[in-house]
C-alpha cells in the first residue's frame, strides 16, 4: 500500500489501517503512511520516531489533544481484516480493529477534514503502547518535545464502546521470588523446594477480594493476580528458585507509592521488586472542558478499569478521558471486532463537538 485513502468510509478505512501490520516495535510503515495522509494545508506535521503529531495553529483560545496508539498486540490468525455481519450488526473483524485502529481511523479522518475547528487541535498517533511503559511513544514525545503536549483537555481513543470513560486504574507489576536448595528429585528431603515455597503467596492471591472504590462519583474495581510463574532447572532436580509475577490494578484514589505500600503489607514476610509501574488518573469530570464534551454526548460517564495513557496526561496536568469505538472486552481477543456503528457514533460526536454544531 502506497497511501491511505482517508476519503473512504470509516469501515473501509479501518480495514486498510488494520491490514498494515504494526505489532509493537513494527509501526514504521503505518507511521509513514499516517504522516503522508496528514500532509494537508491546515496541519503542521511533526515526526518523533514512529510517533506522528499534527497540529492546527489557528490562534484559538483552547487546544484539545486527541491521541491514539498505532501498535497492536501480536497477530493471531486474525489478519487480513474484513467486513462481517455478527448478531445482526456489521463489524470490522481483525487484529487491531478494537485496540485501537478503529479509533485511529476516526481520528485520522477528522484530522484531515476539520480545517476550521472551534478549538485548536493536536492529533497524536504514537507507537509502542502495548509494551512496557518505558518504551511508550507518548512518554517519549513528552520527554523530547513537551511543547507538543500542551493543551486544555485530552481525548484518548481507547475502546470504550463509544461511551465516555473517565480516568483509569493504575498498574503495578512485581516479582516475588523464593529460594530453596537443589537436590535430586529421587531424594527431595536432601533439598528445599522453592516452587512449593510460593504456596503462601498463591494462597494470599487466591483469597484476595477485589476492592471497589468510588472516586469522584465513578466506581473503580481493583484486581490482584498472578500473571506468570517460573522456576526450576530440570525435571529431575528439586528447584532452588521460583518467581511469581503479580499484577495489581489499583483505583485512582492511590498514588503508585500508596499502591506499593499496600502490596508490602499484603505480602508481609516476602520481599519483591517492582518491574513496571504506571500511575492511575482521576476522572476530572468537574472540569469545564469535560462537562462540555459530556453535554454533547448526552451520556453518563463510567469508570475505566484498565490502565490507559490518560494517566500520562493527568501527570501533565491535562484532564483526559477515554472515548473510542469497540468493546474493551474484545481488545486483544482472537475474535477482535469493532461495530461499524461505533465508528460512526464516535466520528459524529467528535465532529459535532469540534465544529461547534
């Protein structure tokens, strides 16, 4: 493909974008084509690695940031993308359709079409969101060009079923390790089994009761889960080491420091190392820009359970919400698919708000 035809229908555009494979770290081709598509008179286009930023400079009193990531999780026999009928609705099926190339299609089409919006706009199409946070393209832009992330309000096009989702949970990943002593598995009493020593950790995880926390009128559900376990050196050797990776998704009433304090108390008697952390974001629904957008949508906001880059905007002092096509429960699924109706609903809501209609 030599170019992206932004004049297509949203379904056709989503299919084309999905079919440009862009698993994290491989966004270059898609970034090149997005950059090419954004070469229109009303936009200033800037490139930072495989992130593409496009700005209007109309001298408006406020600036709105609309951001979405170009990368996907690995393909699982779900490309090429295609148009399908599912339970009496038309959907675009394929990797990335929900998370979040449907949102990218909506943003890209609007970026090219809106040459006289009522607010100045900054469109950000960035790389490596689906991997560890230190690789995140939005974070890189914040370090390299913080001036490009100045704004009054931000919308992240993460899938939200075309509904408004405020804030997000934070995320911590920790590793808890146990030590033992090697021995031949025929004489286990001569050693100490490190895998067995994880039993208490797993028992505490199994007994965890998810907390539900009200933050600014939205209820966030927390979670604490083992997501990976490893240990041992051979099938006939008592293992002298074992490690379990735990993921804690915490509500935005906590800082990352407070979340770590909770884990230290919960896993008292065990030491751990923090391998990845991302702050939560409060909803900020009382801010005028957010209230204006809520009024246009005419819907009741709800909490975002997963972590998204609204947290990065929150750290920069910019109120942000999640608003994009697709059911979040379909993100990363083998049968990932976005309803065409969601694409149209998001496009029409944003278009109406941004032109002041």
